[in-house]
C-alpha cells in the first residue's frame, strides 16, 4: 500500500466526469487500499478517485461511528429524500468549509471492489459523505452548492492558500497517519 498525492482545487481532473469501472481486478483493489490509506493520513472520511488523479468511478468511505469502511464503485443515488444543511470540507480544498444543503436521506446502488452489486442507505454524516463523493465522480465539488457570495469568499480564501500546493498537489507523509480525526469529506 502507499500514500497517493491529493489533487487540490484548480487541478483539471477534479472537474472531469469519471469512467464506469468494468474490470474488477487486483489493481482496482490495490487502488482502493491506497485510497483508504491516503484518506486516513489526510484525516478524511471520504475520498474519490479523481482526488488522487484517477478516472475510475470509485470512492472510499469511512465515517467511523461504528460503521464499517466501504468502497463504492459505479455508484448512483436511487433515492433522495428531504433536505438538510450541514458544514462540509474537502480533502482537495483544505481549510475551506461551507454549509451545503443535501438530501437528508439517500439510498445508493453500487458495486464493491469485486463487482458485486449492493445498496446502502445513509443519513447524517454517511448520507452527506456519499453525496459529496458521488459529486466528485461527476466533476462537482461542494463549493458548487454554495450561493454566489459564499462561493466567492471561499474561492478568494483559496487563492491565498493554493501557493502552498505546488503543481496543485497535496503531498502526505506516512507520519500523517497518526491522529485520524475524521474531519473532512
């Protein structure tokens, strides 16, 4: 397993639509393992393939709270009910947060890393995380859900911060694996 670089806002891959996964092999499972390791090192709860420079339609999720970590491959939201607003951050836009309105409850149909279909339902953090990561798989980021004023303020703050990420990459070190706090999607 290995840590992957995280692409930050401004990297073109974050705005690309991903490609449906058709081959479920050891390489895909290694990618999922590396994504989990990277997500934990970055202290996040979700990570989508485009965030690590890949175009597979896949994300890893580990919200803690007694839930098992899991991978969603080729996910689609098949049910969305209600509305709830909550604060979100993103591993690709460090230190930037915003209140985003999402469905209060979602059901997602996906495949696991072996290609087996499954459905999962989520509310609260799990539901928000699944919606956030599925957005990434379609070239959307949480800032897209903010009103014009809040989005403009967040982007202005990011402009001042992005020089800290040469080549628009966030590089992690193995020491970052300590102190996993689950604070960003």
